[in-house]
C-alpha cells in the first residue's frame, strides 16, 4: 500500500513513475537542522537564526529521488512557520554507497505571528551528500536555499537558508 502511495506521489513531479517501468525504492526521511531567515532591509540585512525539523515521503531510482515534504521551523519572533512542498533530486554517484545530490523544491509556507497569518509560495534548490549505511538505511547532509514570495509579506522573510541532516529509511519493494 505504501509503495502505491509513494509512486502516486512521484507522479506529481512529472516523472515516469509507474510500477512497470520505474524501479523505485520507497523512502521515509526524518530531517533536522539549523535555519536562518533572511529579511532584506535596504543596505542592511536582518537575519533570524532558528531550527527546523521535517518528514519526507518519497521514492528513489538509480539517478533520481522525489519527495513530498513537510517541515516546521522555529525562527526569530515568528510564532510559527510551516511548509509543505515537493522535492526532486538528481543523484551523482561517487561510490557504491555515496552520492552527491542536486535538486529543486517548491511548495507553500505558512507564517504566523503578531501580524496575523500568511501563506506564501516558495521555491529553491538544495545540494548535499548521502551515505548508504545498508540497503535499508541511509544518512544525508545538505544545504537548502528557499525563496519565499515576499510581495506584501507582513513578516518580511524572503529567504530561508537551511543546513540539515537526515535519516533515510528505505522500505522493501
């Protein structure tokens, strides 16, 4: 059942992800890291430091990974920040158990504080390294930069820079 959900989710990315012609491994990822919210302000820039955590559901082939992800952030004076999005990563193998990944992401982010609540679109990219510990488990370390649609954004946050680590569980096919 989970395999069908993961493969159906991967179709959202426009990948050729049918069970018959895309040999995919279902994935569940848990991620945490440090985040900086950048708020440009004329000649100066205000940076708010914080933390993030998230859950990713996806699939992996030999060259690609695709995820649906959800994250929560604790950044600066915001009461909350939450995101839901899609991620696609291209895998560049270095060894049999190590890849460099390069990807893109996009989705919706919800910000809340004293000024109310707003939902905005975001898009960005990521770069990192993953290590396969065994056929069922891996570890990844990466950097993600996301641009928030800040047109009229009451909170002023325009970019999120995230350095994160994650545990990736590979489910049986």
